[in-house]
């Protein structure tokens, strides 16, 4: 009778029980990056060839990326509380001083004069973005989300910038403070309604800490996460500022990039896909982001070793400059054999692997724990990749 009951239980379970951390998706690195304008890039190649090579990539608009299947976007922001801090970049002045022809004016120049977070890569040098300001980028994401109800959850990774490697050339950004992150939360909430988001409070529930929640109850079911947006903070160094007065991210919008063992630990960046501890962290329940490309030399050589390691690692968010059909001249890119997402190769149970034909991932699956309860937990998961869209 026990075997019959177990079989009935397994057969009655639906794919809705798959959790949002039990799949893999592809994200774009610096999703806003529109590339350096042609004449400014030519000048940079002469003065700093290595920097020019590293910055020689660009993405289409956010809508086009989402249409193509990108489900994790990365946006870099600079504080600009008074407005105008980045309205007069040095690039055009340097061209004029050198007697070189100017590029077309930056299309968002008027917006740069207004207060609010601005989206750019390197102030004065690599400043052209495909959306502006931060709330404008968020509005594009919101509008796409509303036009595509039931989409896989969107992960928005935000990096707060404050560096200045060339004070003789570049404007000095505003310092990062606790107020910076209060303002960041406020800008997100000015665009998205609470029902549009999955926040740390939603995941923590009644648990004492956020980490306890993800390591025990786990993340929300994927079907309940559809149509939602999840915000992640990129840099670990800003965590202490963001958690001031919010040790478990109470009332916050973003998940921090936290170290295991901390109360706010749920999302972890492991940007080296070769790191051997990624699969173990994935199995524990953490959400992991890794980077697949490995720099210009790898891309030029169409070397997919890091990409393939990332795919096998189980890291849920795979970040690249070359997602799907955004192919490098060498042919390098990152995609899946079928569709825009796939069952997580580390967390995928054997029964679902057999159905999806994922033989490589079967080799990485942890053996089920001893005891009937754990076996049932392994058996009851299912993942239909044809429905991951």
C-alpha cells in the first residue's frame, strides 16, 4: 500500500511546484550599454588600446533583449541628486580639442540635467546608454512585463558606481551612503507596484532570517513568480549600507549579494564559473549569478570553456555580453539548445532529466538522501522545458 500511495502522490504533482531557483536563465552584462560612439572609440583606440578592446561591445534596447529571451538585466547607476552631474561628458570636448570630427549628440542629454539616478558605464568616457535615466529604464522593463503576462521572472541586477580613476578627466561621482539606497528603493517603487515584485519580505515570510527561509522553505514556486520582477544588488561592499536598520532586508526592495552565514544571504555572486563550490551553494538553496565570457581574449578565440563551466555549474543566472543571437565576430555567444531557459542541471531530478533528455546534467545530480521523505522530495519535482518561456 505504501508503494501505491507513493506512486499516486508522484503522479498527481504538477510542474507548478518547480521553484524559481530550479531553472537556469541567460542574462546580459551591462544591458544598457550602447557602446562608445565611433569617433570617440577611434580616439580611445589610439590612446588606450586595451581599454578600447574591453569596452567594444554594445546591446540593443532593453525591449529587444527581453524579446530575444534575456531574463536577467544589469544596470549600472550613479547618484545625481541635484541633476546635471553627467550632462557634459568629456568625450566630445576631447575630440574638439584634438581637431577630430564630433559624433552625433547623445540622445538623452536633456534628461541628464534632471535629478535622479543616471545609467552609464564610465563617466565622461563610456557614457552612452540605450535607456535613461534609471526610472526610464525601469519603465521600459515594466511596460514589457505588462505586455507579456505570465513571463518567467525577470531579475534586475543593479550596480551602484562611485569610482573615479581619472580625476583630471572625469567628474567625481556622489559618495554612496545609506541615503543613496533609500533613494534607490524609492525610485524602483515609483515605477513598480508591490504586486509586480518579489521582495526579501515575500521570500522570508515568517522565518527569523532570509537565509533561513531560502535554506529551508526555499524560494517561491516558479508559477507564482511568473510576471514578477526581482531586484538584486551587485556589489557586496554596499551590503552594510543597504542593511543598516534592515538586517533581514525588512521593507527593502533588493536582495543583497551576501556571504553565506549572514542573515540577508539568499543571493550570491560567483563571477568565476570555474569556482568548485557553486554547485554546493546551488543545492543548499542560494540563488547564484556567474559570468560566462572571461574577457576579450576568450571571446576573440571563441573559447567556450568558461561558458560551458557556467552552464554545468547550476548557477541560475548566466551573465554574458553575447546572449542568444548577439553573437561576437568570432561566433562566440551563450544560449541553450532549446528555448530561453532550461531545467537546472544541478537541481533537476532524475525523472525530469529522462523526460528532457538532459544526460550531461544527470552526471552532476546529487544522490537522493537516505529515507523515504527525502526520496519523495526528489521524486515529486518535475521540469518541463517546453513550458519555460
